[in-house]
C-alpha cells in the first residue's frame, strides 16, 4: 500500500472567495493541538515503515523526468521482481539535523557549477526516509523464486549466528553506480566488531549465487568456487561499505572533490549506528530477518 499524494491545501484556499473566519482563542483547559502533542507520542514500530516503504506510482513507464533525471537500472518486465538486501537506518532527529547540515554544505559547493544535489533524507513530500548499507546489488528474481530465496536467506542468516552490532562513520566520499549514471555522496563506515559486515555480505552473495544473481563487491566466479561453509578469513571488503545520503547526475570535478575533503566532519565521525536485522525487499514486499541476540562469537 502506498501513501496517496494529496493536493496542496493552499491551492484550495486560493479558490475560496469567502472571507476568513476569525481565529478562536484556545481555552486553557482545551486539549493540546496535534503539533503540541506530537512530541509526547511514542515512536512508530519498525514494521510500520516496511508497510509504507513504496513511493507513490505516478507513471506506468520509465520516465526520468518524474524522478530527478534518474533512469531505471532494471527495466520493468512482467514476472521479474527487483530485489535488494540491506541494513536499514532511521536517523534520530539530532542525527538527521547533522546530515541535513552536511548536505547543505554539499549543495553550496555544487551551486557554483549549477549542479543539483538530491538529498536522500526525505521524500518529495518532506517525509523522512530510511538510509541503508547495501548487502547486494539491485538484482532480479522471478515470481517462482521469491519464496524459496527468502527461505534460503533466512535459514542462512540464522545458521550464521551473526550478532547485532554497531558501526561508526568515517569520512564523506563520492562513488558512482555500476552504470556511471549517478554519483552518490556516502558516509564510509568502520569495520565493526566480529567483522559482521563482511560476514553478512558473504551470506547475501552466497544466497544470491544459488539463484544465478551477481554478487556485491566479489566476482561471481570466485564466489561460486568457494566452499559452502562461511569463512571469516576471506577478503576484507570493509572499505566498500557505505551509507548514501545524497546523489547527483553530474560527476564531481577535481575542484569539487578538493572542497568536499575540506569539510568539517567532526559531528559525522561521532555517529554510532546499531543494526539488529537484515532486510530483503522483493518487489514491494519487505522481509525483516533478525540477527542473533546471543554473545559475540
């Protein structure tokens, strides 16, 4: 189910020629307004975000003009289901403010070349969006593969006994997608205790290889040749893991990179992000797979 985009209320007001009603003074014993009560409301359960993770569909065909110039990496084909494995992070209000300040500095840097920087923190309606660390490329499963893949990924993660963990960020970088059509501004993350990111990557890549899907960061041939057991002594891909916070259709220039390198990132380096589950998005359906709560092995 997707949230419906309603027309702006100000547009309706402009069509109303009746004089405005006098403002009523709120009595002292009146209940608080929605805005006043907002801070006292408990946070939404995590599962709620999964139910409303799909954006509003505004076209039945790929139209880059509706998505800031982005082009669909995986063409829509009947019976194909875009799939992504990832770790999700909803920044707190304080963390969100820190990230918004950083993106404002990026916008200032690129404004000199009139290059648009698109934030990944909020939707077009201003709603906060989750950020993530990818554990797979955008891949495709067939309709008949969805259930068996989900079962395999769940069982593989459960048998791996990878515990819940935290990561901290270290530095801002710019990386492109595989097609060199978009450039992302990303926060690198430090290697966590128990090497959890590398271990999760192996589980994800191994599961996808069983369905003839390409791995993330590793070559498909080397992944298939490995023993079925999950080794903790393989290649270290810690330098590859990141959290994207913004993107652009224009490749940064050498001068842009130099200016980015001079940004004050002390507030960013203090961020600590906890993960307790892996998420698998197949089409519009999201499955949350919990990590182990036992002792770190």
